[in-house]
C-alpha cells in the first residue's frame, strides 16, 4: 500500500489532465465542472535509480519499486462544505489521504471557462481553504459540545482538552487552516482521530500555459510567495504539455521536453515534491528472489518499518540486519560489506535512514 495524496482544486483547473499524466488510469477530462463523478485512484511508481543499481548487484527474479497513490477528487466550489457542486460528497474522500496536492490554475485560456470567470490563483486557493476549514469546523462541532459539557461537569480530561479545542475552533472560524496553527506533536495526536482536512500537508501544483515554461509566468509568483509563508511546496507543470508527452514514443520525449526548457517530465518533479511534503524516505530489501523499495516516514523506528512489509514482522521483530546502499555500491556486494565489518545489527530503537538495505529477523 502506498502513501495517499488527494488532488484537489476548483473545476477546470486541469486536475484530471494532470492526474492522467501521473497514472495509466484515465479520468474523464472534459471542459465541464464536476465531470469527475467518482474519485479516481492512480498508483504511481516512484522512480529511484538506486533500485536499478541494487538489481545489477543482486540479479533478482523481480524488481519492485515503491508507489504513491494519487486520488483525483471532484472539483470543489464555494459552498462545497454545504453540499454545493457535489463538494460535500467528495470532501469526505479527502479524509482518506495523507497529503493534499492543490492544483491551481495559472494560465489564461478563453476556451476553458473558469468558475469565477477570471484567473486569480490566490483567490482560488482561499476558496478551497475556506471550504476545508468549514468542513473541519463541522467535523469538530459535536465533539466540542460534548467535551465542553463534560468540562463544565468537572471531568478532568475534558478540562485539559478544552484549551486546545478552543484554539482549533477559533482558528477554523477565522478561516485559518490548522496546518498553519503551529500545533505541537502532542496536540496533533490529541485531535488526530478527527482527521482534520486542513491539518494535512499541502503541495501546490501550478498548472501553467506551455509558453510560460519552465519558470511559470506571472501567475506563479504569488503562489510561490504564499507557499513560502506556509512552508508548503510548489511545483510548476503544464498539464497540456504533460498530456501531449504521454502520447509520444519514448525516444522522442526528451527532445520534446527540451523545446520547453525541461529536462524531465513533470511526473518526477511532482513525486519528489510529494516525498518532501510527506517527509518520506525509502529503504530496500534485497536478495536473489526480489529487490524491493519500501516507503516510510522519516523518524520511523525499526519495528514499524518492518510492519510496512507485514504486521507479523512488526509484532515478532527481533532485529534488523542493516547495510548502507552506498557501502554496497562502493564495495560491489553484500558479502564484501560483511567482510569489511559494515553490516550493522539494529534493535527496536533504531531509526531508519534513507537508503538502508535491510534483512529483518522476526519470530511469531
């Protein structure tokens, strides 16, 4: 199972077109609001040259990359939290993802109608943020009332929670996304079960005209400025160019990209940015049967990293026999790494590093 990213944005900003470049799944991309009737799921492999290099050494029967799951969620409009434009139905789908990729229209095209009849990326961002805040406010409504009642009755736990709940409620009423509130890790854990939409990390995808590549043009500057204040990422992509790129033979793609000052497809940029937003790293398992990449969050300890493979690995964790990818490449084999004394035996408190190559020992 990959990490899940929901693609959101106003109607006709190019969400489905960009989604189609991320996956072989073809959403119905049409110049019509709400044409995405169901959230479309695309499983996208994460390009990682290290996997190929390990495969050259281990010569496995199969090589398996890690993946990110993208969900194309129907266009939202002002009033979506109250059900306008089918938005209420699809706001529920956002709860299932771990990060949000917000596609923002940064191009002008008289043939593609904008729901507000003009291009203004900051206004569009604020519309989406407002709807997500209103949805979060609705989510916490019953919980807030119940906790407030218990606190008045003298319940100790409720009294401790109320200052946090009041802070969260006020922020949402003011239209401030919770990711900007500076909540501590402990505070985030205390509200985790409410799955607040505005607490999820955001990556802005600026969809630009092909003539504005590679930098993005005048509409991208305010998006970058806003993202910088939020600590969010921005990726510039032309949905039109990426769509055309999909239909070209492999041997023509690089030359086509060069025409726009690009060196790689937007897919790779989006995936790298997605990794950054989610704070992800990759570790590997390697042997004669299989070389495989696995995705975890930075700071994950060994048993939980093992649990990504199978719950039994976590439950019965004994140790992680760990090598560095760099050591394997430098010395040419796992045996050479062991001969040099560079194989590490790590226990339950070991925090995994990007590029670790691991054999788990477990007993259930």
